[in-house]
C-alpha cells in the first residue's frame, strides 16, 4: 500500500501507528493466518487513514484487492487521492456500506474492517451492515471492528453474537488517545475480531501494550 499524500489532521499519524500495532496484536490473537494476496473490504471508511496500517498488519501477506465504501463524497475523494496499490486493485466508492449484498461483483473477502463503528446511532442500519459484512467473508475470513467508547462496543458485540458470529479477540487499547470534547471516548478504544459461526475459536486478548 503506497501513501501518496500526508494525513491531514494533527495526531492522526500517531493514532494510525498505534492502530497498526493493535491490529497486529489482535490478528495474532485471533490466529488469522494470512497468506498470498488478500481481498480487504473497508466499510464506512471515511478518509481511510488506516489503509497503510491494515496492509502492515497482514504481512507477510499482501493486499491484492482493496475496496473502501463511505457515504461522504469528500472523504472518498481524499482516500482515493491518497492510497495506491502498485500491484493490485484498489477503489474507493461513495455509497451505502450497509448494502454490500447488492454488489454482485464483490468477491468473497479475507478481511472486513470497520473503524469506529457507530452501532448506537442507527441500530437497524448497523444490523444490516454487520450481517452483510459477515456474509461477505470467506469461510476463514475475519471481521475486525474498533469502537470509540465502552457501551457502543458492548452493543456491537451483542449484535454480532445474535447473528452467530464468534468473538475470537477482544482487546482494550490502553494507549488510545482520549478525545477532549467527549469524556469516555478515545481513538480505537476497543478492537474486536469475529469469525463466522462454525469457525475455530481462540483465547480472547485482554489488553494492549505499546511496543
């Protein structure tokens, strides 16, 4: 993954660097054995600042297909101008991330990523989004989500469990950056990894130590 333009907002580079370590730790905990060229789907991706962190976390595998979807055209435009795959297919599209079931050409994916999921605001929309995200996975694929705050994270976990998803890693990010205008919220405060029902389960992660 090649980053062609700098991240815009102060602190974002440091947030993404911490997220890369958190992702690596979580995927190891979930025993995600990535190899070859992966298909990755980034839902509600916004500017997709985390794209480089995702690519780093799945090494030695490489991303061969990467699709980001978000409703905001300005964010999608920025993401498309920033990220490039030298040897693969990458696209950012403006659209409804909860409607991936309508994308007939979408291949089964190895990893679905949703950063700072927002389940509490529109549960019906997120129920549809999460269900479609699980359906998009390959049998051995994983769904990875981060949350800003505790209650929202718990709601998301409960929603996925009702769909038969298996929680295989659940990490509290103790180095996450607190948001001064929102007490109790911090950047990538929690990260969870799910597999589809029937896949292997593993010991849950309990924390994160900055390396």
